[in-house]
C-alpha cells in the first residue's frame, strides 16, 4: 500500500503573504503575453499571477483519482464546456492519459505515488494543503511542452471549492478562452458559513430554496438552516408530521445541498407549546427529526427564541419550579435529552444547535448563567450579537458572551433580514463585523438571516460569503461591486448599482444613503439659487437631470436584468423610484414657474405634484431616499421649521434611537420610545413661529391615539389636535394658525406592543 502524505501548508509563510514559489517556467516564444489580473470571490488567502498563460485547447485531458468529488468533476466539466472545450479525455491517475495539449489534475492527491506522478509531469514541487476545506490551484507549462492545471483539495469540499475558483479564472476571448499562469492556496477562516431562513412572514418557495443552495455552493458557503418562523410545521404545529409532498421537497433540498457541499440543518421551534418534561413531547420531536433523517438530514436544531420563558404546564412547574432558574432548567433538560436520545444515537449526526431565549442581551442574566451550567457542552449556541439587529459584532463582544455561555457560538446575524420593516430592502454590504470572530474567540461561524425576497437577498449575501471565507481581506465596498457585476452583468451594472444605492440605508452602516448624498448637494445648490436668483438655470438643469435618471433607472433594469424573479420581488420599489423621479421633475418645474411668477403653470404643476405624491404614498415600499421627503415638503409647504432643531423625548428604546433622529430631515433614521402608552417627543423650534401644520412620518410602531400640543415655554401645553384612530404611515395634521416655540407629540395609546417610533416630525407655517 502506498504511503499517505500529510498535507501541511506553510501556514507561517502564507499568513505573511508569502509562499514557496512554483518555479514558473518561461512561456514559449509564440505564447502571447496578456495583461490579466483575475478577480476571485471570495478573495483567496494567497494568490500569485504572472503575465503569462495559455489557451484552453478544445481537447483537454482530465486526470482524477478514485473517489474524486463527483460535484467537483461536474462543476469542472461545465466550466470547460462553457469555455469552448469540446472533448474531455478522462483517466485515472494510476494510468493517466496525457495526450491532450492541456491536462487538468483534479482530486485530493494525498497518496505519495500520486504526488510523485504530478510532480514529475508538471514540475510543481509543493502540493501541500493543511486546512479543512482548503484547496490549491496551479497552472503552468510542464514537461514535454504540455500545459498543466492542478486543482487539489484537502477534502471533497476543498476540491469542489477549487473548481469554483477555477471557473472564475477563465478569461473569455473570441475563439479560445484563456487560462492565466497562477498559483493559489486558499482556505476558509470561519468553519461555518451560510444562511438561516429564520424570518417571519411568507417563507421562501421551493424554487427559491433550490436557487439559494446553488448560490451558496458557488460562493463557498457551507451551511443552510431551515427555520422559517411562519412554516406551521416548524413552530405552531411542530408536533404534526409534514405532508408527504413537503417531505419530498425537503428530500430534494437535502440532495441539492449535498451536491453543493452545503450542510442542510433542519430546525424545530417548539417553545411556545411544549411541555419540557413530557416523554410524549420528546418522542414527537424525535419522530419529527427521524422523518427528516430518513430523507438525508444530518444536522438538527432546537430553537427556543422569541417565546415566553415562563413554564405553563403543571408538570414542568412541579419538576423545575425549585431550580434557581426554572425556564433554563426546563430547556436544558429537553435539549440534553434530545441530544442524548436522538443526536448521539445516530452515527454521522452533526452537533445539535440551539438558540436560547436570552439570545441578544449584552451581559449575563440568571437564565444565561443556569443555561450555561446545565446544557451539555457539545451543543452549539446561536447568538445574534448585542441586540436583535446588532450594528456591530466585535471580538470583545464574542469573548464576553462566550465567557457567559461557555459553549461554542454560532452567530445568527440578523442582516439583511427585513421582517421587522417589511417594506424595505437592505441591499448594502455586510459591515460592522470584526475580522477576528473565529474559534479563538468562541465563534465557529456565521449564518446570515436573509430577507423574505430571496433573489434580492443574494446581493448582500455575496458579501456575507466574502466576509466569512476571508474576513482578514474583506472590504465591503469592493465586495459589493464584485457582487453586483456578477449579479447583473455588464449591461445592468450601472442601473443596478443606482438601485442598490437607493436601498442602502441600514442600522449597520449608520443609515448611509449614497443616492441621497448625491442628491443632497444638488438640492442644496438648487434652494440656494432660488433664494439668490443667481445660477438657477444651471442648478435646476442639474437637478432635473438627476430626477430624470431616477425615473428612468427602473425601465433600464427591467430591460437589462436577466432575472425575472428578482424583478418581480422589487417591482414595488421600482415603481416607487419612477414616481420619485416624476415627482422631482414636477417639483423643480413648479418652483421654476413660481420664480417666473407664472401662476397658472405653477398651480397646474402643484396639482400634478400633489397627485404624484398621492401615488407615491399608495406604494408601501420605501427606498433609502430620505432627503426627497424633505425636498417635496419644502416645495409644497415651505421650510420645515423642526429640521435640525433640538428634540427631546420621554424615553428612547435604545441609545441609538434618539429624539434628534426624528428631526434630522432623513426619513430613514428614527426615534423610538419605551414600550408604554404615556410617551412623548418634543421639538424646540428655537424661537416663536406662527404654525398651522405638523407632519408625522411613523415607523411600524405608530401611535393609534395621540395629541399634537404646542407651547411657548415648554412647560404649559395647549392641545391643537387630538387623533383617536390613526392608521400609521404619514399623518398630515392641519390646525388653525397658532404661535408656538415648542411642538409635542403626546402619545395616548400605542398601535402595537412596541413603543412609538417616528422617522420624522415636521412643523410648517403653510401660507394659505
């Protein structure tokens, strides 16, 4: 039997950006020199290229070994066929066929005899790989004037990922595609990289999930957790078996996941109705899991998030009531029994994953302390960072939380999920995550919770894949641009980027709005020229041009994006963008007519603008164009007297949802109160004005009943309006003109269990 070689990468050299050279041979005289710098996503740990390379001849030899990953072979053949290869001569390394001009070696090649064969034929001296899921690629001219490409993985996944990178190296050219001379050594930083379908609202379709799994495989993500909150069999009806047609769908998902080297994790969320001490309920969990095992699932999760932790059943209160923390004791009892009686009795099962009820808090709690002490140490704990949607996740956060739970942490990253704000798209790249979130800090991976819109989610998920594979090299903006080029292609890149810039604002990036930033300077210049009269023609032309582009972008996207599901998902947002552009044109032209004192044209345009604004308000979807709301308000109502003034409030839900955000002129930032009815938001206008209009732009947590109050001194308040049945959205409140320096929204009754939350509170003196 041939001796097996250990695969030891020169990790010290590679960590420093160095590696033992391949000893590239000089290209033949007739070989053209091309200026080619290949782009690979995710960015490899080490990559070296030269100006040389060679064409992919229509005839290629493919040399594999016994057991080479079938999915890798399939991916490689598809890439070669797409590149114009018409004949692939396959052989085993024990008897390789080396007659073709280009020879590709694909496999793990850890056998000493195999390595010797490759070394002799290619001249490549170093085929060592140490890291799980790692791979290497080398392409060069070898012995006997043959061109060689070696794609070698540490394991099946590494070999598969090597083919994904090889596909990206191919240069499309008329006639015959080109392969650059390259050396790559690569491996992932995070062991677990993927997504969790864990949002509320309509779950993804079966077609969506199949497409997602293929996307994950293409981008070296290795995990998918099935946990849609509104799948009744996942949460509300967890005891009930899935219908056979649903089981057949899951079986297809499991196979597709396997083919793409993605671990399919099946999750159950029984916490709302389970009796933790019940043998019958435990058996129901085991039966549900067994049905999934029978169709190929090997990874399972029991989730206990978003539930009332108090014990409901008399049996649980009797068994756990005397514990230091009864809910933690009950949950640990269930998790440990399922782990012992199902997971550990099924050879090949992955480690059990759970989400504790206290999954986002900053520090320890009695529940967390007891949970950590009782839950078996091999169970993986999912954690969202500090906060449900964490603006940042740092290594210090991870160290602290790992020190509390004392279990391996798997980050459940609530980005780009939008179930808490269903009429928004979060298309910006992942930001705010430290590069050091690794097992050394207790973190074994990250699964991102996507949006309900599956295709649109691929835009930010591309950046998640980049980050989790190689966080040390991750650049959000660079990753986003590479992702958009892949998603859209050359023709649709510019309009798609503009659409993304208009759907960019998130709590992760400080509510940055690239498109609004572009518009802000143009709007500021326009208003300045309307006051002075100088340069108005130029300023209005520039602003009109931008509004025309805004109006035209949706049509360009519909024409150039070859992804019908995506276009259907974002249709409402595209309609909103068109209307914003049309409204902007009308607003500018109305102001120009007013400047010329053309009352008839101004009146007609004002009516058209109001009609377009009504259409805008009928479209519930929202874009990251907060600056436009202030622009239209000023065009119709004059200057917003509250913008930029000092605001105070009875409370703030968290320290980043402060009252000043409700008067900053940005419809994407907001103030939110604590969760009681008697809450208020007040703005000091700085001096006394005559006012007759207040506009409230509510977030989803709106006031069902409230008062608008005014004051001269901020102490004695007078009611000017009482609302008893608001339906949220935008409330425009007109009242008789009154003198006031202070204006307040005084809550009476909330519409939701949350507090009151306002994107903007605006105050006007509208001339009648």
